[in-house]
C-alpha cells in the first residue's frame, strides 16, 4: 500500500470538513455546526499563520488527515507543533496511516531549528489513540488541560 503524504489545499475542503464532522461525532458525540466548521477549515487553509492540514492519500483518495497549529514556548525559544483533528477513514485504520502522517510531521519538525517539539491532546477515555501515541514514542505530559470554550457547550 503506497501512502502519499502532502499538505492540504483548498481543493481538499469538502473532505477535511467531512472528516472533522466525523471526528467530533466519533470522539465526543458532538454535532458541529456545518457553516462554522466549513468556515473554520477555509480560514485555516487561507491563513498559514494559523496552521495547516496534511493529508494521507492512497490511489488519489484521501484516507486520513491531521492539522498542525503552533504554540510559542518562551522557555524553549521555539515552536511546539500541535497535532489536532486526527482522522483516518475506518476501513483504513490499523494500516499505518496515522504512523505515516506522524512520521512526516516528526521528520519535518526535526529538520526545522525553530521547532522545539510536538504536542497533542487526546480524550481521557480514548484508550486506542493513547496506545498509538505511546507506541510512536510520545509521552504523556505532566499538564492537565483547562479551557473556556465560547462555542461548544458541554
């Protein structure tokens, strides 16, 4: 199976939009507002200072994605790359798609002297994802995450 990794473009909008809706429902049982999520994807694609998406393709079909955003660390004088919006089509799971996406990010991050590390957050009860991240050599951080969300109410 030949997996091609590339940065997403605006032509990938509908696929990314659909994947993001699937992520929200599968992981948190949330139905996202169609217009808001579509505009959110468009805004990221048009504003590279916010981040970017990368996609995995097999035979010209997008089968997985992740989003990268940035966090400045004054302690490290560098950028953390945050992995978000990870999604792999169900029929392509456990076939190395996420591993290939992650290795692409890792290789590029290590070659960029301004990047000090890679971070992600995961739902506490998502044991499958946590296991995958551990197998890839990621370590659970010493931080708990807090938020004030003005959009999605829980």
